């Protein structure tokens, strides 16, 4: 009789351990997958780096990079780069990217403000007589893993 009770207890403890481990693994995978990955394509050289900024505000996008929610940088290889933003809460966002060819960590422009380096935005949004609007570049992020592809434009 004691053996049966011991066996039942052993089975219950084993099941609780398995369920607990599965829950921990699910939480771990969830936090690992809570990422926005930005694949930047169309870079005309591997010189410099790509700088990416994640915005949650139309008022700041894309000109006030210092007010972006998050920043990422990436080396370039074969005309491509990848930026990742981790632990981003659900919301509406827009991403701006530029090819910092001279690695001075700022977008170089001419005297009228036209970029001398390649630029891009989520949804491959383009501006008319200026940068794209937040509404054109915005996307809904619900959590998990999201992959964006942004093409760089040289003006």
C-alpha cells in the first residue's frame, strides 16, 4: 500500500516538475523572441555602418534620433546589414535607417538638408520634399518576433 502511495506521489511530483519546466522554457522563448529585426538591403558599399532608430512618436520621426525609443548599429557585409531591437513592448512604431558611410554617427546632408548618405524607413516609406511621415512608416507591433526589410535610397 505504501509503495502505491509513494509511486503516485512520485508521478505527481514528476508531472509538476515537467509542467513547471515547460512554463519556464515558454517564458524564456517568449522573451528571446520579443524582437524587431530590421534587414537593410541595397547598400552601395560595405564602408561604414548602418544606424537604425525605433520611434514611437510622430512628433520626433525621423529627424530627432535622440528621442527615438531605441537605437541599433550594424556592420555591413555584401551590401546588407541587420539591426535588432529587443524587449520592445507592443505598440505602433516606425523605423528609420541610414548608411553612415564615414562612421561619424550622424546623417550628413548638403546645405539644403538633402541627405548625402543613404536613408530608409519602415514600409519603405518615402517623403515628398522631406522625410517620410510617421503614418507612412508606422507598423503595429504585437510582440513576438517581427522581421522588417528596408531598402536604402541614395538621393
